[in-house]
């Protein structure tokens, strides 16, 4: 079992930066990859960035250059740095951890960007 808690959300002006954190507890050593997702009400949840236990990073094309996923040396926590925030980045951001055949989710953190 893995428990995830996101933090770092809030109200931000367009153009600013924000760093989200995904902290984990439980069987952290079973985590193979962590993915950040975001969801706007009425729309499907979309992945935005992923990092594997080996350090391989991947990004949704639309966020490349503004989003950076990173992690501590001990695998967790995992961070999502968002630069040049835009109003369309407003969403609930979730992290999800792949551990074996299971996928664990956090409760999400709201990011609101004002223009």
C-alpha cells in the first residue's frame, strides 16, 4: 500500500511559478513511476508529466518547456515545477504512483491561475 499527499496548490497570478509536491508513505520502495495528472471540471483527467524510478522523464507535448518533474534522491517526494503559469493551467493536480500492478492516487491539490 502507498499513500500519496499532494501539496503546493493555491491561487497564483498568470506568469508566476509554482511547485507542487507529492509525498508518499507506506511501501515507497515498490513505486516504479510517478505521474502528475490534472483535471478541469467536466473534462477528462489528463497526464502531464511522468518520472520513472530510473529517472526517465516524459511530458505531455502541450506543457513541455514549462513543466518540470523531479524527485528527491530517495525516490519520493516527487515535484512538479510549473513556470509561466497560464489561466488554462487552472485545474486540480493529482499525483499517481505505479507500484507493482497497482496505481495509487492522492487527493489532489487545486491550482488556480488568475489572468
